[in-house]
């Protein structure tokens, strides 16, 4: 027995189960085909002749290697087929979405549709779109993914409208993202509240009480 090789926690569990013997046998082929497909575990409360059992189990497992391997390959192929189907379906949906956007003439409508699509795909709770006008980045729309976040989206709109960011790095994170033409990601805004930030950024974070993750992406050519 190699029971002494197991961690103490494992041995404690086995003792509670009152097991006398455990045999773990690799499910592998014979000869030149020894690639393992997994393991077979056998438990006994009464004990058995280990050498005889292991040899017998290995011999009988050889009959199941082929079916197991074929079943595993089939499962893998089916999984890949489903992934391809999902990707194809998503691509067709996105093409349809682009066509719908191209048929819209209202900037607000385009902003709302784009926000809804990104919220659907990436699972965020709310989105805001800001478009440059001369030397400012006024808020165009804020959108909530679910009804329960509608009030949050409205608060966000109000504070962004009040902040009326200038296209100036000193004004905060939004103009920094726009001017650098590079996304900014804040995994947990609550963990950096103690760090220096612009007054406008601080007003926004404080207004969105409990907000955690922020992702800012520039809309530029």
C-alpha cells in the first residue's frame, strides 16, 4: 500500500469512510498505445488481493479503451461544432446590427443602439457615450442594461452633464482616454478612491455609489 504518500487530510477522509482498500488504475492502451484516457477508482471496505485485482482490472479495461476514446473524440468534435455555430450566429447578428445602425439618422438613436449592443455582449450594467464638440466632451446618452439600473444611468447622465469635461488631460480620465486614443480600464474603482484624481472624476465616482469596474474606450478614427 502507498497510503502513506497521501496528504493527512485525504487520509482522515478515508478513515471516516472506513475504507480498507483503494485502487486507482490508469485507463490506458497496451503496446505502443499507452496514452491515458483517465483513471478508474475502486473502493472496498473489506479488502482484496491487490496484485490480482489490479492485473485483472487492467486486462478488462483494454476492451473499453477504444469506445472511451471514440466517445471522447465525438464529444470534443460536437463541442467545437457548437462553438462554430455560436460564432457564426453571433457574426450574422452583428452584421444585421451594423445594417440597422447604417439605416438610422438620429445620433441619439445610434448611441443608444450601440450602447445596448455592447451591454448585451459584455455584461456591464450601464454605458455612457460622450462625443467631442469643439473643446468639450459632453455626454450624449447613458443606457442601462436592466430596469433596476435605470436610476443609476440617470444619475450618471446628470453628473456627466454637470461635469461637462473639457478636452484637457487635467480635467480627468475621460479626456485622457480621448487624447491618448487608448482604452483605460479600472478593475475596481473603490480600491483607488484614496488616490489623487480630478474633482470632476471624484464627483462622478461619488455619485455612482458602489460602482466597481469602469472601462473607457475612445471613439476616434
